[in-house]
């Protein structure tokens, strides 16, 4: 309120000063603006623009004086910008089969490690808190909401988490249910859930329901989807159709990550923030800075524009180039006509020399 009042006072004073200035200029209009006795049309709005600029500058500076100073830190992240990433990681023995990668010479778990390294390198990792849920014939949370990438990297780097479970069949739904419990209290639409698995032995029913905090679900399949590997008396391959069905039922997308990294468009859609636009993020402090800067620039520029472009009248005598050349020619002829006489007078007059004493 104080800043607004100060701006109105500055506006009134500036308009009054401009009115007095305009009245005085009217008396000497012929001298200032030539025979037409008036400036160019745009000059008529200059006093109002100048008054508005002064008011904006006063409002901005007064606001900056009254509001609480803001301290910028490079490590602190606003709560609204914080995101959560939950990895439901299949750690069953089938994930150690070697049939993944572009050449098919690395294990499925190593391919998951490569995929997540690529993901972490292409997102703003400081904005993420990562949780990992290991799933085999049950589910166990390994780490919750960590910001240390090395911890996640160590978990993904061939850590034998399957030893923490009893031998049995893979139960991916147990991992999804554990992830849903972890993110239940997170802010709405703040979480991305990644299911990383080869997808075999997935039941057709019993899908857990994701809470409102989950915004994106990405199901990533690893392992050769065509040629299987023998394990536990059966052929294990990536069950792409089942994984795609899980993604559809969770409202997410499926990605075959056996050879390719996550696409850039997919990562952009995950990392995109649709909460607040840049304009909506501006606070009173930013508006005050903009008003002060804009007002100061206008106050500095308007006098220069008035001086150089305010009137078409150019006082003083102007000679064209033709007239100047003609005047020089006449002056040169006069000089040449008088030059011989001057030379004779110079020769006829004796030179004055001082006589020796």
C-alpha cells in the first residue's frame, strides 16, 4: 500500500511538472520548433510516458525497500520443484542371464544399469529423490528418497539383492504394491515410477492401484524378446506383451530397453513440469525489479529521443554543397584578381632593415 501511494504521488508530481514545462515551452514554440510552432506528434505522449516511468520506478524501488530480502542458494530446491523417482527393480536370477545390450553380451541387470545411467545424465538429478524397491518373490525397499546418485549406482551395479529373498517365482505386483505404499504420502503428480524387469511369470490379475502422487509410469523391458535363455527348467525371455499390458493398465508407457536407451522425448515428457509457467512463477520481488528497470530505462532514453527526434526544425543557416562550392569559387577568383597587385606592392615597398648603429 505504501509503495502504491508513493507511486501515485510521484505520478501526480511528474504530471504537474510536465504541465508547467509544456506551458513554458508553448511561449517559445516558434523558437524551439520553427515556423510550425509544434513538435512531432509522438512528443505529445512523451510527458505521460515519462510520468508513468517515474511512477513505475518509484513503486519498484519502494517495494524492494519494504519486502523481505531474498537469499539465493545454489543447493536449496523449492518444494514445488522436487520430484520423486521410484525404481521397481526386478532382482530375480533371470535378470542375470546374458542376452541384453546391442551385442547381446551383457546381463539384463547390467543393461538396466546402463539405462539408468543414461537417464540420470539427461535429467536434472538434483531435483529428484530416488527410491529403489527390489522385487523377486516378494518386495523389499532398498533405499527411500535418496539424493545420492552413488547409492543408487551401487544398487544397480550387480548388487546380489536376490540373496535377500527366498527362492521362488517373480512377483512384480508385490513390488508395485510396495512402491504404492512408499509414494502414498508424496505430493500429487510428483512421482515417476519405473518398472525394470524381463517380465516373465507375471500374473494376469491383481494389479495394485497407484496413488495420486504417481504422475508417470514407465515399464522398461530387458532381455531378448525372441530367443530365450534356459533357467530353472524353462526358457526365459522378455515377455514384451505382458509388460506392455502392465503399462497400459497403469496408464503408462512401455519401452523395450534391451538394446536402446530411453528416448529423449520420453525423458522430456517425464521431466517436464506442467505446474506453473514462467510468468506465474514471478513474485512481487520480480515485478518490482522489472518495474524499476523499465522505469529507469525510459527516464534515461526519453530525453535523448526528444532531443534528436522531437522536432523536424533545424535552427541555423544550412548551405547546400552547390552553394558552398560556388562561394568558394567566387572567393578564389577575388583572391586571384588581387594577388598580382598585392605582389607588386610587396615588390615596390622597400624592405625595412635596421641600419647598423
